[in-house]
C-alpha cells in the first residue's frame, strides 16, 4: 500500500497515482503499443496514454502485491484510462478506443510478471458515456472510504478535509445506489457491490466530523440569511433593474421628442407652401371656383343629413307595413 502524504491530506486513490507516476518508465513500455499504434495515433495524445498504461501495468506486475491490492491497483489504472479517453475532446467513438487497449493490456498481464491474470484482466463493458465519466470518481470514493474510516481522528489535521470529501461524494453515492438496484443494469460498476455498505452518513455522523458539520451548517445558515435578506430588500438585482428601467425611460424621451419634431416640421412646411401658392399664384384662381362648388355641395348635404333620421325611420315603418301586406296577400292567395 502506498503511503499518502499526510501533510497534504492526500487520499489513498491519489497516492496510488502518485506512486505509479513516480515509477513510470515509458521508454521501456512503448513496444507494447506497437500493434495498435496505427489506430490510436489518429487521436492526439492517445499513443502517450497507451505508453503510460503499459508502464503502470508493468510496475504493478513487478511489485508482487497481494491479490486484493493488485486488483485495486489494476482497477485504478482501468478507470484512469476511462477518464483519459472521455476527457479527450477529439474522440467520438469512445468504446472503440477503449477496446483497442485490450491487446497491449493482455500482452502485459500474460507475461511472467503477473502470477494471477484474473486480478488484472481488462473488462471494458460498453456502457453509457454519462456513467463512464462517473466511474472514476465512484471508484476513488470506494477506494478512499476505508482508508478515511481507518485514519479519521478528531486530532488529525486532515479530519475536516476527509469529512468534506465524503460529504461532497454523497450525491454520487446515492445515484449509484439507485442505478445498482436495477437488475442487469450495465451502468452499475462491478466494484460497487462491495461499496454499497460505504454509506457517507456513517462517516459524517462520527464525532470526528462534528467540527466539519458545524462549519458546514454555519455556512449554509449564512447563505440562507443572505438569500432571505435579498428577498425582503429586493437585493442587488432589483436595484440594478430599477436603474436600468429609469435609464431606459430617460433615454426614450429625447428619442420620442426627436421623432415628433421630424414629423411636424415637414407637415408645417407643406401647409405653408400650399397657402402661399393659393394666395400668390394663378393656381389659386383656378382652384377657387372648384372649392366654392364643393362648399355649396357640402352645405346641401349637411341640410339633408339633419332630416335623414326621420326619413329613414319612416321608410323602415313603411317597409314593415309592406312586408306585412305582402305576407297577408300571399296567405290569402293560398
């Protein structure tokens, strides 16, 4: 088992990576990737990932670990590989790339350095990409849980950091509990069968996490208080909205005034020009008799319109009588 850096509160999964990285020997591992070079080299950075994975596996095999630790190390490399492939934005066919690593992986573990191939056999199920992205985090949580449970102490300067990590993983744990209750759901990782007992609440309820719980609750209460204050006072957003509204209103008035001026001035100009033409040019003498005739016709129409309501009422009455008489005579004919 690697020795985590307690001064930095390093977690167990992180210490595995630190150990593998510090013992990396890429140059001696490149030949394992020759058979898949033409395929994985199409994707930037993937050939280097293959060299690194081969180096990690070679180191694990030479280390002669016990079965459980060897399984943990190999699983860590597998989920690290998942993570590297998913993070590569140039890759669209994730499973094809992932499955291509089976050849160099099997080549390494079938050699003499691994006493038991089953401890490190590559199993890459074709699952939903959404869950591939979460498997690495879930594996790290399951790996770190036992380590934290054993190391956690109220006197430990890392207690608060460990409790925070467990608390941050609650939603992920709950999600996998739900997934793994569905029978034959391939999105449930095999290692989670043993991890289901690692409930975050068990550690968070320990006295060693009391200080963290208090600080967390204080932060939440403070956040709630700020939210409530903003709700009652209107908050900074309301002030900004009010400022924006007043600004838009003040800027709209000049634009409205400008539009009115632009409309009125041409109209007045046309009217003034027409009046001058009527008074001072021959056009006025030609137009005047026509206007007088229009005025007489308009006066006559107004006089008739004042009598029209009565005429209309009369016509309606007569039309009713006529209708009645028509109906009466037609009945008589029948």
